[in-house]
């Protein structure tokens, strides 16, 4: 049960139930669509970029608690960041959920690290890592103006 | 009589579970409650042993060597074909084609019979409850030939809308390709009526028997399907082998699906002539040891008796339905009495994958997701469900464990 609580922490359950930044962004300058064909989960990320700064970000879609919470936490974290910072966070997050050797990234504010850390429990559930990373990969596609659908497979 | 039979089922049942090493060993980190037999069944020791022993003392390629070992292997492989033929009531053993699975069986029919006989003027009827394996091959055929695909609706219980079937079935219909039992819901289709009506309009019928054949006896003489397909691994046999049954005159009219060794009569560098069915459709070295394993699986379930398995599974399905209803925490799909031991359900506000992970933590293996039946899911307006499916080795304790696992889900997602 303790392991499960690592995965389903209160923060995750809360964000899963009432995701933040959920809905279409009218002022969007870019968007991308993501899909996990194995479970049918979908996500759309909307970005409003002001030069290289993420002025606003939101998402729409349906999925499990892990994927909704991940998208919710991600959008909260990325708002106001510049593109370079976003890439650093993405790289850190990817390692956090998929690499068993816990690595500490430099140049990331402690506050942000803590926010991402709540999803670290996913690492112990290899089948669920894709649920957590779909939002980030889709965000990355939006950032690069990639119009092709992002897929986990 | 019914009580007498269920007493016999109870008496015999104790032995069944212990026949399956994975269910009684410490192979998994927790005590395994396996409720995913509709995806693939576990294997009895006797099947595993038969393949091991075949590799240890009888293995060689078939139909080729003149030496003793090759002859032994050929006899074992062709013996397996005979077992399958008798098990499903084919009129001759040559009506049994070995494939690598039901998916390949359907693709074979689509690529060969379909491409040969169907044009853009023709129609194929499928249903909304099909597995993707009985949808996508027809889409591919549509792209090749222009043949139109129409789907018969299902109702709010997941049962086939038979009126809609009669409405869609016309002289343009050349094939009805339909499942015997929905893999996502456990619902059976009214095959007799479908086959009779289709035949009255000269349409052929392909039956996807993957889920049907594991839950009840199939007799093709009575059923009169033109094609019947199933996979070995769902029938307690090994993975990598499946069956295509086809009426012999239809198989004989069909062009090869793949070319290669063992499916020819003569080959020159310019041309080749093809062997008769079933060999025409078995290019290359087939899954020989898997055929041996499948024959053993058929022997195993035949010794138990399909009618006992069916009774046992029906009692599991009834008990599970009632327990889930009493627990009153999930919504059940397709609550009907006469269906296979497959139950789909959802929490109102918990995604199936989260349910699956929490149950996994309790050692309970269920399937969560769309079950390769996305049109069925769309019909119910969901992206997926949790599915518990039962095999001959499950018991009431497994269902009690499922219910207590679901209470844990509720507790975490309160």
C-alpha cells in the first residue's frame, strides 16, 4: 500500500480530479495533439508564445489520474518560463520518471523540482510512464510547431 | 440434474487450478489472481510438457525429410490438425488451416477470398462489437478493392440489433464477418439466425470464434459457418498458432495467401503450381511444436468436458455479476444472463488504467483499456473499461479478491 501511495499522492489525486489550466486557449499561437493508442487517451496542448517566453499554456483531453495530473502540473510549471528553461525541465522530468538512477538537475529552482517530484512514483510502474510523459512530449511538439500527432507508440 | 452437474463441477474443480503451474507457483511477486483469460489463457502443465517432450525427442521439420524423426514430427503435426478438426466438427481434416493466430486467419480470408471475389459493388457486414482483428483486415481490403464495409449496431446492453442486421443484409452483401462472443463485453451473437439469413441471400459467413470456443462447445456441422477462426493461446494452448476453418470447396477456390516452401506442387523459375488446401495456405515452416501443444490443450479440455467448463464459468459469471452489483461501486456493462464469463465495468470517476494499477498492486491481473474494440467503447461513450475475464481455473475466491481490490480503489480515490 505504501508504494501505491507514492504513486497516488494527494497532489496527484487532486490535480487528476480538478486539473488546472484545463480548456482551450483562445490566445494560442501554437498547439499540438497527443495520443496514446494503447489506452485511447488524448491530449491537446495550447501555447501562447511571446518570443521565447511561454506567456500562457493550457490543455484539453481525457485520460487517467496520472496523465491529467501530469498535464495539470506541467502547465502550472511552464507558465512564464522561457523555451530553454522548459527544455531543461522536460529533460529532468523525463529522467525522473524513467531512470532509476535518481539524478539531480542543476539550474532548476527547488520549488519546481518539488512540484515535479510528486510524479517520481511512476518510475516503479513501467506500464504507466507513458501516461506521465504524454503531456510533455505533446508540449514539446507544440513548441516546435510540429503538426504531426504525438503518439506514445 | 443441474445440481448434480454442478456438484460434479465442484468436485472436479479443485484439480483444475493445480494443473496450471503459473497459478500455483511463486512466479509472480504476489499471489496471482488472474482475471485476464480473454486476452490470453494460462497453460496447463500437460501442454507445457508436451511441447518440451516434442522438442526433446520428436522434433524435426515436417513434410520434408525421409528420415524417421521428420516422419514423427509430421505425424505429430498432422495429428494436431486431426484433433482440431474433430474438436470443432469439421467435415474433413483438410478444412483446417494452421495460421499464427486468429488475426492471420482473418487476414488470410480477406487477402485471398476477399481480393478474389469482392468489388466496389459488394458489401461486407461486420458489427460494432468486433475486435479490431475483424475490422482492420476489411478496411485494408476496402482500400484494395473498393468493397464497402457496413456495421450492424448493438443496443444499450451491447447485444446485436438483429433488426438492423436484417435491414443491412441485402443482395449486395457477400460476406458477414461476425464474432461469436464479444471480447469486451462477453455478449454472444445470435449466430444461427445470422448464418441462416445470410445463406438465404448467398452471402458467406465468417465467425470469429476466439472468445466463443473457449466457453462452449462448437460444432461446425450444426453451426454451418463458412469460415471459423480462433487462436490457440486463448484455448489454454501456446501462442503463435491459430486456426482457419473453411468449407473445403471454398478453400479450394482460393488463391494462396503467401508463397514459399511446402505450399507448391511444382516450381520453375518462371511459374509455380500450388498444393491443395490446407497446404496451399501454409507457406514456410509452420509452428510445429505449437500445433503439438494446441492438440494437447484440446485433449486437456476435452477430458474435463466443455459442458463442465461452461457450467463452471457460468457460475463464476453469475457470482461476479452479483458481487459487483452488491458492492455498488462500479457500473456494469451488458448485464445479461446468457453471456460468456467476461465482465466489463467502470467507476464513475476513476480511469480504467488507475483501477488496473491499483488492482495489480493487490496481485489481481485485469485488462484495462479499449480491449482492441474501440467501436464498442465509442458505442458506450467511454475510452475504455476494466474487464475481468474468467477461465476454467478461476474460483469464487478470485472474485472476492477482485471485490476487495475494487474497494481499495474506492478508498484511494474517495
